[in-house]
């Protein structure tokens, strides 16, 4: 068989190997051919190119040292040289037998089926669909044939063998309890008996309209949601905790730290998640391999960004999230709508990457909302869901012929994915209707027209569901779901099942501490926060300009200043800390659900990484206020004042963390915090001296009260602080006797530890199964 080629130059940086498929004329079905180019199967005929378009499709040729013609193209990550002659020979050998017949059954760019005006045509002119399924390349194997160029990079990356896992599920059902009026509840069925399977080397797509149950099914298959009805097995074994480290799950929303770079994000994930048997250098090398294979070299030093921070593109951010999961070399990879929000070219890159990952021996399952026709050809298996029911389950290439066999095919040229989702919605416009439904879809008084159907979607869905159940029953009789034999090396499996855990507690603390410093320095040292603190300090300094304590009136003014300082550096960090856990909840749930680190290591690292940042702004504030007001002119008094403010900040932060962890809702947390703060301020010792006995406990749990008393003792030279005695130079201030201050310091330390212990207990209660 002779293959004709046209030379052209493509400026798109995708340049996938399969993008040259339209240069081949070998009976591969409906191939895309640009206008102005004609392809001929005869060896003597020449391709005709429009003169104006020839210039845009000219190929810049150069000669290799061996004298071969080569073509330069861009890959996802870097420039590489591609031998066109060798490429076409590889593609031809992989997809055609000696007689020129196709072997892959429409798995490449040919869709295996062309539907126009309600008719179906096989994509191969001389080979039937059944003959393609029985071709030698598919017999006895569930792994699709792959290009060596596509798989080589992924296999280089693996530092340990992949455990092949076949996923099978049968009659999976799921229901939830819905609250109704008057405290009544009712059960709502989400899934109605879904059955299917996917083997290593295959990509299973879960398609359907919104609300069809795709994400629920994905959560059940991945073990994130407990399965109560139906059977889900992994190599004929039920789900277990030991399987969790074999599963990667990519969320629909990209949960990443916006101020970390791509390299930092993947490096920290590698250091935390990879086994402790690997050295630090090997873990970093694994992260760099993933960056290279995902095509992220150009943006590895760019911050990821977020809604308010500019960073990498949406496709690059999605690849970073996928890289977080494939770092651990999972056997099962689940993805929730990985192409949502991406343009068609970027989405094709993502799906092609998933295809390559599957060909390296992994099992890939993804929910897809509405893929393009090119994306549809990358799926090996397909499940179509409509209102929680399965309308089709099987090979993706057989979906269109199946619906055509039951009397439903497109009347116009249509994207297969769009056609299938329309059927799942019961939309029969521009589609041929089975004879069983014609009476329900058209009135007897109207003439038969393809484009003038009524809207009876429920009847259509019931018909498709009944047809699928009949098909499934027939296939069950022929043992369609027979187990797949996977050759396993016992020594290899023993070594895999004994995989070492991740980083130890001390390593987790060190890594999280460094990550926290890099991520939150932008938040703590933001220009808005710096201006807020400096402006407040200048206003306070001007209002209390050079106030002395020489008279009772001036002494009272300075007491008001010290009380304001105790209040400001309690409320300011408290309301900032309230937002910590509600904002980081998604990241905390994601990382904790995969066992990336222990909760105690996270909480200790989170608090200790805040300490250096907590000292900067109070120091700037105190330097401005202290000398503008003219407080005690001694370094010891200044240092003690700074340490007192620091204690107040750490104690109030602990209370804010506890309130935020208790509610995980900013509105509820700020409401409670405002009530607590008001009570602490009123009982702080400035507004009222004599508190009723039944309310006296409030001032002892108020950090405002203890901070205010410590500041008074420092500024009015309490001899208990300076000389070790129990008397003060100023005997009393507003009736308060100033002692050594040890009780106040002890109370503050108890609050610092106690509030954080409460936060830890509240976080332990948080559910890690799903993110809402």
C-alpha cells in the first residue's frame, strides 16, 4: 500500500503525532482535510494545493547527518526533531496488516462510524466492524496499542512498577436523605444500578448531562463515598484502606496554593507523599520528571495564581493538579471533569496526556460533560448516564452503531458526544426516532417531518433504558463481564504491597513549615495590611503625642492608650485567624484524605510558621507609637511591651483558629467572635473595676484583661518586674494593685495552648471524604 503525504507547516504548539493523520489516505473514515488540499490513493495522481495556501503550508526541510529528511516541530514541553518517514512507517505498521486492512477498529482519529442523514457507514471500506474487533492486535489483550514516542517518557518516570488493577462494578446504586418541610425526610435515588468495567491501559469516560450522577459514581468507584448497594471490586477484591495509596483523584476545582510556583507545588507534594525509602534528591528528581512529562518546564518558576492573583493558564493549572496525583505512580486515576473550562485545544492536550498515562499500565476513569469529536476518539470505554440510569456501557467506538441498531441515528452531521448527550436528555430533534416512539413524538394530524418532533423526553429515556437492559441481559448470558487475566509477578506484588509510608512526623513538620512561610508571606506582608498598621500607628502617635504621666489626668490618658493597644492587637489577629481554616478547608481535606501528613504536624507547622511573620508588623507599630507618645524610655520596658503584645497576638490567634475550626463558616464564626470580643473588652479592666461575682470569671478568660494589666506593670515600673519585690513605684492605678505579673503571663500561656487544642479537636471531627 502506498501512502501519499503533503508537506505543510503547523504553527500550533500541540503538534501531536496523530495530527498528521489527515495526510494519510487509507480508508480511515471521515478524516479532516483542509480546503485546497486533495488526497488521492493512487500512486500517480498529485495533490492539488491552492497557490495562496501553499505558502502557509510549506514545510521547512533540513537534512540530517544520515541524509534523511526530517521535520522540526514543537512538543508540549520542548523542541524535538521528528523523523516523518519513520513516523509514518510506525503508524502504518501499528494500524494496518499486510493486506492493508486496519487493525485498531477506529481507535485513532477515525471515529469508526460516520453518521449522516440517519445512515451508518463503516469507516473501513473492505473490513466489517466485527472483523476489526477480532483482529490479532486486540485478541487476548485489554491494552491498546500505543506509540513508542508517547509511552517512552512516562515509563522513564516510573521509579517502581505499576500494579495493574482491573476495576469492575455491577448494579451500583446510591441514595441520599433529603430534608423536607416540617422536619420530615425522604430518600432520593441518585444512581439506579450502574454496571461496567475498565482494565489497565484503558480510559473510561462517564458522560451525561448535569445532574446525571457522574460525580457520585466517580466518588463511589474511588472509595471517597462508601458503597452500600451493588458490588465494586479491584482485581476481584473489595475496597480497603491499603488500596488508598494506589488511587489518585483529581478534583474538578483546581485546589492549589496560589502563591507557590509550579516547581514548588510538585516538589513539596513529592517530599510529603513519596515513600521514605527514597532520598530527598530522588523525590525532587521524581517531581522534575513529572514537570517534564507534563510539559510544564516553561512555567515551572511561575506562581500558580488564583482568582485574584495572576499565574499560569487554566490548562497548566489542571496539569499541575494531575501531576500531584501521578507523582505517587497510582494504579487507578480518577478525574472529575478535567476538561471543564478549557478550550478545545487545551482539552485535547489533557485527554491525550490521560491516554498516554493509561497506556503506561494505569486505569483511568474520568467524567466528561460534553467533549469535542476529537476528544471522543480518545476514550476506550464509555458509560452514558441519564437521570442516574445507564443508557449505554461498553466500548466508545460501539456507541454510535448501538444506537443506530435500535433505530436512533442523527439526521444531520453531528458531534457523536453531542448526539449521545442529547439522547441522555431525551432530546430527539434532528434524530431518527424508533418506530416504537413515533406515535408518542408526533401528532396524528401532522405530517412526518424529521425536524418537527414533540417533547417527550421521559418516554425516550424509558425506551433507551429498556433497550440497554435487554442488551445487558443478553451480554450477561454470554459472560460479557468475565474476569480479565492479568499476569502478576508474586515477587513484584509482595514488594509493591509493602510500600513504605511517606515522610515521618519531623519531616512533615519541616516541609509544611517551609511551605507555610513561602505561601503566607504574601498575605502577611501585603501592602494593604502594612498601610493599615502604619496608618493606625501614626494616628495613635499624633493623638497621644508626648503624653506624660506626671499628673493623674495625663496618667489616665496613657491608661487609655495602653488599653487601646491591648484591644487592637487582640481583635486584629483574631478576625484574621478566623478565616484560616474555612479558606484552607478544601486544601486540608484534599491533602488529608490521601494521607499526605498528620493533622498534628500540619497544625504545629501552621502556628510556628506564623510566629516570625507575627513579629514584623507589631514591631513596626510599636516603634512608631512608643517614641511618638513618649512611654518608658528604656530598652527593657520596650522589649517587655513587645513581648506582651506578642503574647496577646498568639492568644487571640488561637481563639480565632478555634472558632473558625468549630464552624468552618465565616459568617457564623465572625458573629460568635464579635460577641466574645465585646465581652472580653468590657471585662478588660478599663471600663469597669468592680464586676459582680457571678460575672467575675469573664475577666480571667479575657486576654484583654491580662494584656492590659501587664502593660500597666511594665510602664509604671512595677518593682516586681525589675527588682523582684512585690511593690510598685506607683502604688495603685484606678484602684488596681500591680503585682509581679506572673499570673497574667501564666494565664496567657494557658490560653495559647488551650485554644489550639480546641482547634485540633474541632479539625479532627471534620469529614475528609468529600469537599462541599
